[in-house]
């Protein structure tokens, strides 16, 4: 849930109460006292309403509807509760000041010179927000002293000297708890300034399409034993829900109603008797943003007695390190607890096992040391009220932190897993790795290689065909160096081995002496096969002089076709250069195929506005015959990329695309004709259009005066839900930002900062 505040100080002014400086001067007449108490009770209702208002404002992540009234505002919160904020004049009086601390607990200042202190119930601080939040209810007793009820019945409020606090006073009309409130329509927020010393301001989002409310359930809902009551619900924009309930109660939540069933009171269900006044709560999560709301129904059982029902809650406390975990244990209707702490992998414990094996404690804070890194541990807590054990265990599972390494090679040897392009790379899976040195920098065999600072990994002649080749820059904060040397022009692979080719955290200088290089080459007319993973992550790729990143000849047959199961380019800077021979990443035009092709958060650029570059060139021509044997792509995802001075269609002529995602990209080039990002078969014989996908939030810019445009695909529209064509921007999105083809740095101005690669 989004936090609306860190600490709220709330001068919940009791409307109209005025302190009497001389208590002895109060008239002792009983009838007069009764009349004063009666009048006070009416004002206390206003006071309690203000407390509930504060709690609702603090607990709800959003407001659904704002309605301005003649004297204030009416707010429909996202949990269906209605708040009325009224303007009013300032009054006077000795009034408690309520607040909620940063951890979500109630705090109160009784104006006795002791400042703020927690509100307690059964020796424990009272929660204000969350599923276990409680609304304190203030009152005055027959003698005119403050009382407070936090769920266990009213008790007298005591000052710092344990004396009861007098509430009886003269009063006049007055004072709401806030000093100002207004609806900021432009910012879609409701702004409330509280009446405290810090002038605390709440900015609460107004989201009219998020709501979860329960109808006909205001106040306390009284049930007979075993009775079921059904309440309609209204919801908008709600995804997952979490339901909590008192022990022994049953809750069924459907799309249109919530059914609550009380326990059968047969003397055996102790929890049913214990929970005489508590809540059924629903935590509802928003489907489209990081919002959540809590809706409660207060339930009670007719004839239930006050038997104790110990409860416990566990929260993570402090920093979780590779060897330490801390917890906070809070108790409700409990005086102590037993706990067991152990690895989650050792299996779950029952309540009986914790009762037998547990360590007794009354401590609020627990911290465990000497733990194993990246390992899950679970704390089990069984609460007690004196000798009575609770009916439910509280548990909390936390994973220790990952070790921080300054060397990928060190992490690899320590058993860590590096995941690139969905491929898990570890010593247990790939065996011993090589940390290259100046003397051993030339790679000639399969394996996993790490390139340290000061060493340039080299790929030279005579290395043969690869099955598995994984090369990683060793320093996590700096790219390693990798280059072709001598007369070598390519890295040959044998796809029949079903291997992997991975480059991570590298600056790969791909230019060759002959200008004919290919980084992923399959010898002509030899056996075909499927490579598992081809992945480039956090790499600088200089393609100047390259013939193509990878290509197969058009002489391949169906039996010798190449399939790349998983291809990914993530967080890469790719300089196509000004003299790249073809500018094609993958030219696979006959009898080949791609599984998943991911291109995410990359910058692709050329220093020349006349260059062309394509990710995939998958068909020899636009004829039906060539489309029939062209390369299909099962899943194509192109997200958050910056495409500069590369005028070619990024994905040109593929047989078909199953799923197509195109989001948050910038396409910027001097194109001279209509240019689609994707071209697929539209022949009578084959419709290669994407079946599923998400196309939206893309920006195109034509560098020059040509009256042409970028398109998401070769037709003007795609039959996809939520499809939005590329927006062709009339103004240069880099005007006022940075556009540097020499350094490969491209930063759009503030209006377009969400488009393109995020660096």
C-alpha cells in the first residue's frame, strides 16, 4: 500500500469544550453536573467522529469521489466509507490531541505536560492502521471523567500521575479537526492541512475507478450462533483480495457479495466466545496501480462471554543482512508467548509442536544472528494469556540478504547464480570457469569466461565451432573488453549441440580486418538445430564494419534450419556504425525460426542518417512463396528502446508473429517513406499478424522535412486489445535534452522522459 504520511499530528479539537481554570469553582449540584455530562456526551460524539475520520484518511490509499457541500466536503473513500469534513469556527477547551506515529500506532497528548504517549490496551500499543487497526472510542463517565474503549470496554483515562482526567467544562460551538481542505482537480488529489504545530499536509489521490465497499454493514453486526448474513459488495478496479476473520467465523467472498457465518456456540469453540467484538476485514488491491484499501465489518456473537483469546502479530524489524534477521512481536489479549525460529526448508510446525518446543518470552524485539546467506527462515509464535494458549500460530518468513560481490568470478565460485536472458549460469550447472589473464586471454574452447579489468578477451583464428560460450565482464561496476583479433571474422557455432551464447557486462569490439565479421555464424549447408539461449546484457556492441550480427545462407533446407529458442538484448548500447555492410542483426530468411525475441532498454544508433539497421530480416521477398518458408517469431517484445539514425524497418519481413509487444520506444531517423516497425505476411495464403500483444506508448520522429511517418506494423492497425498507433511527434523529443552520436548518449527532454531507454 502507498504510504500517505510518515507521522500525523492531529489536533482533534473537541468542538466547543473550554477548560475551567478553577476546578473547585464548578458547582457541585448533581443535576447541574448531569446536564453538563449530557451536553458533553453530544460533543464527544463529534470528537469520536473526528478520530474515525483521521483513521480513515490514514488507512485509505485513495479517495473515490469528492463532493463539495455548502459547508465543506463529502468524501467517498476507496473502501466505501463516507467522510464529511465541515468548516467551522475555532473553539476552546482542554482537549486531547491524537496522532498516529510512523509505525501506525495511536498516540495521544492529554495536555498534562507529558507530551505524546501511546494508547495502550492490555499492556500493548494500539494499532491505528492496517487489518488490525482499532478505533478508540472516547466517552465521559457519570462523574465527568474521560473514558476510552479500545475494544475491551470503557476504562478511565489516566494522566502521568495515574489520576483520572476531568472532561467536564464550559463549552461553545466550534472547531473542526482540520484547518483547510480542498480538491486539487489538476493534480487529482484531495489536500488536507491538519491543525497541528507542523501544519501537516495530506495529499490523497482521487481515483474514481478503484473502489471496494460492503453495503448494509455499518455499525456492529450482531449474529446468532451459526447464523449467516449476506452483504452486497461494490467493486471497481479490484484485483487480488485478502480476507481476515475472527477465530471460528467463516467468510465467503464472491464477485457480488460477502457471506459471513458466525460460529456455532456449543462450548467447544473457544475462539468464537473470545472474539466478542472484532472485525471481518478485506484487503483489496488495485489492478492498475500500487493502491490498496481495507474494508471492515464489525461482528459480534449474541451471548458470548469474555473468555481470553490470545493473539500475536509478527513484523520485520530493522535491516535484514546476510546473517541477521530482526522481528517485532506484538500481542493482543496476551501476556507472553513461546517461539521457535528455524529454516523454512526444515518444514512447518504445528501449534502443538511450538507449545512443546518453544522458548518462552515477553520481549517485543527478537533478533537472530549467525544465519546463512540467501536462506529463508521462519519465526513461529504461540501467544499466551497467563496459562491459556492461543488457538492460532503467528508466523513470519524472511530471506537473508544476498552477498555483495565485487567480482562475478568470485560470486560464481561461491555458488551464486547469474541469470542472463533467462539462462541460469552457475558453477553447479556449467562447471569450472576461467578468469582470463593477459597470458590466457585468447578464447579457443567452450566454457564460462570472466574478463577482469586490464585484460581484453580475444577471439582469434583456429578456435573451431562452439557449442556453449559464456563471456562475462568480471567487474560488476565496469564493462570488460572483448574483441576479434587477427584475421578472424566470426564465431562459429554448431546448433546441433543445443547450446548457449551469452555476453554480459562487456564492450565487444566487433570490427574486423576484412569487414566481413559475424558474431554468431553457422557454417553453410551443415546440420541445423536449436540453440537454447542467445543473450546480450549490459553490453556495448560496436558493429562498425560488420557484415551482420548473425545470418544463415538462403541455401538452407527445412532439414538444416536454425532455431533460436531464446534471444534477448537487454540494457545494451549498440553502435551500428556508418559503414556497416548490411546492418542486419539476424538475417534468417529461409527455413529458420525464433522462439522468444526480447529487445529491452537498449540504445541503437548510427552516426550517419543514411544508415539502415534491422533486428530481424526474416523473409527473402514479399512473395507468397518466400513468406511460406520464412522465419516465424513466437514472441516478439520491443520495450523502452531508443532507435537513432537507423531508418530501416526494425523487424522486416517475418513469416508471422504470435505475440507482439511494442511499448515506450523512440524511433528517430531521416526516413523518406512510410516505415513500419514490423512487417509480416499479409498474403492470401498466410496471415502472419500477431494474435496477442500490447502496442502502445511509442514515439516516432522524422528527422527532416519529409511528410512520412512511423507505424507499429505494416497495416495501419492491428486487431489487438488496447492497440495504439505510434505517435509521430511534430517536435524533436531531444530538443532541450541531449543528442550525442559520438558518445551514444541520447536523453529526451522532460516532456518525453518516459520514452526510450531508461539510463
